[in-house]
């Protein structure tokens, strides 16, 4: 890389570290660390949400899968931004009824009791560490492809930077760096796509060289496999801890709705950009590893100066998601496990210190996970199989309809987990149906049966109060 490119990348790293260190002075209590004092207005909420969910999976992962399977993967994955828009309009505003809530466990606990809150907290932590692992793996992939540094080294170096600023500044640092990272990814990756299309001979030249199956709606998936992927991306990240935490950080329901829904709209555009970059890589560099599609395009075809900025943008895309999952895991442990079951009387300053120590331990766990999975999308789908079959149905029913059925919630979460595990790992997904779908159905059926036969349905008290 040219010296000018190196300067651009170095300047980005410095900016991120400065934000983390200066923001540290604004963190005076656990609420600042968790939800930034509930002062995130909708334009900032939009930027931080978009930067969070358009990370390694949505950029490198989508480009890599489009390299292998074509636009069909984009059509399946587009379920996520559609779901985000719907959640933004119908669910996110109602989260603001739960005064003082900072986690999904807070909400589940108010409807279903402490045992369900504990299980939700454990699932949230495992899920976030898994998703964090996908971002850490993506960091290593970018560093390896661009600089030739071993992936393991890239993972450790990239994650160390994330740990420094997220541990120092908590949610405040995460939000501010996300805004910077969103500005970079929102401009630079579309520019990279335009340059790539030009290098491939323009739009017509690109389309002529892409295999016909890569332009079809279903590709090589088949109807059942496509539907499975669509549902996996639609439910796999619905209201996961980092996104729910962003909605809870808004000052009121209106800001929560606007910020959440607009991030989903942007996702529709971004998924097309990242998928198209994967097809550009297929045409220009057909023999590379799919996960290297996006960074290879950046390294090989962009002019001097712009390359460094886009590399920084790629790193920004991944780091913006990594810091979100890292912060959420820490907050979940502090709120749903430590202060609820271990030490309810812990003081604010001491809890803040515990949160920062936890942040470091979680980062290390994510590095271990990232180095043990075969690809970015594999890591993403492994994590998806945990959240949707356990938490989504009880959470949505609680928020939208005020359902209070503790026995039904606990049984449904365990049933969903069991169904997913048996179908995925014991039966190895017969008929091509993903375990996530089976687990989600098992969860919903179990919840409905037990809620009708064993639990009472009571209305939510004002402001999401305790029953």
C-alpha cells in the first residue's frame, strides 16, 4: 500500500482512540455505560444502529456469499432490514414504556419473573459473544487480505483497539465511534462499487460475465433452502441485545421509532451494495476465497489515497458492530446476572469497574470463538440458531400484547433450545430445513399451549411496571 493510504488508516485509528479516551470522562455511572444516559436522538440512533448491524456479516459476509451464490443470497438476507423496519414502527417505540430498562432481560423479567430473566441473560451473553466473534473474524480477514498479516494477528490487534475505546467510554464511546464509522461506510463502499463496476467494463460488461444462476432469484438454493435462509435472517437478529439497547437509549418513543425504522431502510440499500461488490470480485478475481472478495476489490482496483480510506471504512464497518456486541454482553452480565442474582447491593462506581473488567474478558472469549469457526457467515448462522428459537416469541408477545405467562415463557425457551439442538446437530437438518425454524415453531407452540392451559394473561402495568 502507498504511504498516503497508510496515513488515512492511521488517522482513523487515532480518531477512534481519541473518542474513546475523551468520552471516558462522561461515564460517571452504569447507566451512562449501558444506555448513554437515554439521550440518543433519532439521527444519531439511526447512524449507530446502521453501523452496528452493517458489520462484518453484512459487508464481508454478504459479499462473500454473493461471490459464491449470487444475488439469491441478498434476496434471502434482505429479510433482516425488512424486519428492522417493521420492528421500528411497531415494537421499538413500546420499549420506552419500560422505565429504567437497559436490557432485554429487564423486559422479560418484568413479564415472566427472575428465572426467565436469568435464562434470557445467559442466552443474550452467549449470543452476543458469538456475533462478536463474527466481527472479530472479519477484522482478521480484512487485515490478512490487505496487509498480508496472519489472520490470528489481525484478530488480536483489531480486537485490542476495540477493547480500548469500548472499555474506556462504554455506550457513549460506542455511539460516537459508530457515527464516524457510519459516515465512512455510507460513502466509501458505494464509491468502491462504482470504481469496481468501471473496472469490470461497466454495468453491461459486468452482467455479461456473471453466471446466469448468480442473477436469478433463488440461485442454486431451491425453494426450501431459500425460505429457510429468509426466515433465519428475518428472525435471527430480531431485537437482539445491542439493537434493543439502542432503542432503550432513545429519549422517547418517537426517536426510537424514527431511528430504528430508518436504519432498516438504509439496510436495503447497503445489502445491494455489498452483494454487488461480491459479484464484481467474482468477475475480476474468480479464484480467491469468498470471504476475501470485498477486501480484494479494495486492495486491487482502487486508486492511491482512496484505497486507504476504504480500508479504514471496512475496518470501521466491522469495528462498529464489534463494539456494540461487546458493550451489550457486558451490560447484560451486569444487569441480568450480577446485580440481580450475585450482588444486588453493589454501588454504582464499583459496578462500573466490574463492567469494564467484564468487557476485557468478553473480548478475549470472542477472539477464541472467532478463531474456531470456518467462515464469517458460518459464525453468523451458528449464533442465529440460539436467539430466535428461545427469546423472540415471548419477548414480542410481552411488548406488543402485555402477556404475562412465566411458566409458558420458561417452557417455550427450553423447548425451542431443545428442538433446535436435536434438529441441527442430532438429525443434521433433514429435508434442508434449518434448525432455527424448527426451534422457533417449537417455541411458539409450547408457549401457546402452556399459556392457555396453565398461565393467566394479565395486562402490562403503566410504564412497563412490575406485576
